[in-house]
C-alpha cells in the first residue's frame, strides 16, 4: 500500500478511490494547476483534502458560504485532520488564535471566503505563511461562481486570479459540479490557471430518479403522500419565492409534517438555527428558496422536490444533485405549472441589462424544454453539459419508466387555434381553454364569447389535458405567446397552415398512469429492496442511527460527521465486534476506530444478544482458515490480479444499478471469492454476506469472471477441493 492509499484508509476510512479522484490527486502532488468537474457526491473535496495531508505546508480552500466551511471542517476534524476556518462568525480573539496556529504550521487546511482572502490583511498573513510553513495548495471550491454564464455568478470570484499571480509556485485546483463548456473557459481565463490539467467526470448520477408531475389542485395532496411514505428521511423542497416557502412550511406543519422554512427574509440567527436542525436530523423536511444548500454536504437527503419551476437547467442540476450524495437511491421530483414561467419572465424583465435578460430567457427555455420533454430526462441533463448517455432509456426517470404514444392531435389543434382566432388573439391560454370547454363565466358572457362557434367544442377534454396540449403546441412552435406582461396567445405562419388543413399535428402523450398511491414507493422502500437489509438488520440499523444522533448532539456536530448511513448499514449487516472487523467498515479510519469502536460495538452486542442475532459475520481470516488446508491454486500475484478484476466488475455492476460499490459486495467478500473460487450456486451461497437475492443477482457475472480468468491462465479448477463452509456465525450467549 503506497502513501496515497495509506492516507485514504487512515484518515477517510476508504479502501478505494471514486472514479477520477486518484488522477486529480496525482496532479496536485505534481504541483500542476487543475480544473476539476465532478458531479455532486463524486468526491471533489477529497481531491484537495488528501494532497493537503501529504504536501508540506498549508492548503487554503476558498469557499463561498460560512455553512459550507463549518460543515467541511467538522467532518475533517472528526477524521483526525487539523482543519479550521476564518470567517465573520468568529470574534477577533478567535480569529487571531487561528491565524497564529496557521503561522505555526499547526493547520493543514484553512477555509476562507473569497472576499476575505483578497483583503490586504489576509494577503499579508498568507505571505507570512508562505515564508514560514509554505503554501502547499490553493483550492477554489464552487468555481462556477466566477462566470456570469454560470447559475450562481459572484463578482468577488473574478478577482481570485490575483492569487495565481501572487503565488505562482503554488498549484491551484478549481472545482465545480456544474459547468458548461462556456463556463469552463471562463473559469480557466478568470483564475489564470497555468497549463492546467482538465478533469471532466461524468455528470451522470445513476442513483437519482427524475420525475416531472403536473402542478394542479391535487399537487399538495401528492406532496403529502410523498413525505408521509418517507417519514424520518431528509427531504428538501425548493420554492421560487419566500412567500411560497412560508405558506408551504406552515401547511405541512398543520398536517403533521415536521418542516421548517429557510430563505433570505429570515434573520441570520433563525436561518442558521433551521439549517442546523435539518443537518442534525432534528427535522426531516426543509422548505427553502435556492439560497439553501449550496455546498452543504449532507449525504443522506433522500428526496429533492421542486415545488416551483427552477430558473435554469444548470441550477436545477445543482439543486436536485443535493439528493443522494451517499450514492444510495434518491428521488428528484419537479412539479410543473406553466404559470411559473410567467413569474420567472416577470423577474427576468426586472433585470438591468439587455444581455443579462437574453441569457436568462435562454436559460429558462432550456429549463422548460427539460420539464415538458417526453424523452429521457437524464439524456437532456447530460446533453446540457456536453455528455452523451449511451442508452436511449436510462431506466430511472418517469419518461423511460412510463410508456408513451404518438397521437394525432390535428383536430384538437384546429379547435384551439380557431378559438384563438375567433377571440381576436387577445387572451391567454387558460381563457381560451375555458371558452373551448364551455365555461359559464361572467367574463366570457361579457365578451360574447359564449356565442362563438368554438364555445364548448372542447368539453371532451379536461382543463389539464388542454393545458398539456397547449404547452405542446407552444413547444412545437405551432403558435406564439407574448412575454411582455400578460401572456397572450398569438397565431403564426404554422398556425395558419394547420387551420387551412395543410399541416397535421402529432403530440407525444404519456399513457394515463395508475393512481400514484398504487404505484409509488418511498425511497426507504426502494433502499430496502436494492441493498437487501433484512428486517432484523433494519431494526439494528435504526438503533445505530439513534446512537449516532446522541453522540453527534453531545459533540455539537451533524450525525453524518460521525458516520454516514452507508457505514451504519454495513455495521447492521456485518455486526463487527473486534477492531479488525470494525476497521473493514467503509468510512472507518484510524481516528474513528479509536473514537467510536466501543460505543458502536457495545450497541451491536447488546442488540444482538437481546434478539439472538449473529455477530462478526464478515471476517476474511475465517475464510482463509476454511481453505488453508487445501493447496492454493492461485499464486499470490494471480490472486491479487483476480481480486482487482472482481473489483472492476463490481464497479461496473454498481454503476448500472446506481449503488455504491460496497452494496454489491464489500472487499471482504471479493477476497473470499478469490480464496474459495466457488464453482456452484451452493458454494457461492456459503460465502459470507451472500443471501438468495445476491445469489440471483450476481452469481452468473462473478463466477463467469472467475472461470474466465482461470481458463485464460490455465488454472484447472477441477483440482480444487469442494468448499463447504463450517458454521461461521457466532452468537452471543
């Protein structure tokens, strides 16, 4: 194990890197400027945190939000890493103490806001740090803030190029989860990166499911159903305005949902309190404007719901990406009301410059194209960032999971456009539909539109069905709509071709779904199905969550700074009792082994004793003992090569299923496969950690990999003695 791998295990508790991490870390250690594009949850932070531990001197991390700094520092300190932040929340004495610690070389990572780092006093501090301890690395997080084409432009970021000039020998990493080609070029130019290495990871988040639902009178009831089927799981609900946030959170509280509001209209103290209560699992639901969440690394958000239409596709990707950072399945639900478009257009019209308005309208149109599309939503999201999805069907969005049909809607289009013409092209979409459906309103009677030939000729379709068709006609350019104030439907050249029967109209229609109550599953149900937690394991897992919460509250840190849900699920499955077993749990490094071994193994032992459950299930040495009397078929080198092949296969399978690799098999099971070389389903089933579900899902792929390797290396499996595992579960008396 080399120094990089040792640091990964010792400080972060991981045995392997996520895709792209090692490449970026190597660039930093070679002191080369790098632009890093990785999706949320892809492990960007590790690419500067780990080099900071291996390089001499101080790593400075430029981060835009106080909450982000505190979150990162809490997690690093929990891993035994000397990290701190300097921001406006500190008293002068606290700030002076932290600056002195940095000068003494006692700090490895220092987090600071962009507006602070550019002050004369802070530049003087960095100059002195450079002289004494040295500056090892400059990391610019959320680097898309440098570009006016990005979804969160911040003028102070544009001045960070000064750092590249002032400290030319210190490598700079610019990191972002969202950046189009235009934004990437802006980042390179504004930060003045020198001969940079550019790493672009996949923007695909296979564990996220994407859905768009129409926003109508039943939407609030549907939202309640979603929340009540996923009780106690963390959910963020985004709204367009502060008023919407306040109203929605009040309604949810009235209906028994523990929810809090978050927006810029609240006091700093109240915002901080609500954010802390959400991050620390005191409340499961936060209703917020987009002011919430930037850079917050809460890994176990199981759903992000947009109750209103987002302004940009890039912003939507960033906000929805706050779900499922732990790699486990999560939902991204968008409720679409066409009226939201006009609210956003009104806000755009209030922007200062014509160029700014043009960019904003272009971004809104891209967002609408996503929301109204009937093709794979994942393909649209990835295409926005210049990435192509290999398959037409991602299998994890509503458009791919629900069948569609192409329907001839020429007659409906003629009815609609004829009504637009007969009402004088003076009204919006809803009014046209009310006339078509024969509504008995004072407004229609006042205009005499109840006397038109088109009055009532569309009664066969509901308001929602007509709205869907109307939006489709607009999207296809079959009619126009004014954007200067009240939206009015206008005819165009294509409209007249349709009315003259010179053009037909095709609309892609999603088949009517079954009532959502009959088909939807909570994210927790999906989790249980996909990672095979048995009922007794699920109950132990909840006990471990409660213990984690108690420890976190006592220490004043978020629960995920103690252990991630992934770690707790592994504990519930493996039930470790020795330090050797505990350190095999993902996320357990040296510091967490020392800090938490006793309370968590005590809780496991107590629970298992009461419920007659086995402990210490995944012990690789046990398998070694089982096979040590058989002559080895593989040399040490061959065994290591086959192990690497199985890990590669595991990664591919996990990517396809949208799961962390560990939930396919942990390394301990892969090593057991290498030692046993199972030749039958019964032998495969006897390996530690393999039940009937995993046998069905993975037996063929993994045994084929083993057979193929042995055949290509002339290894005769018939020489291997049959494997029969002795009773390996140990129960507590």
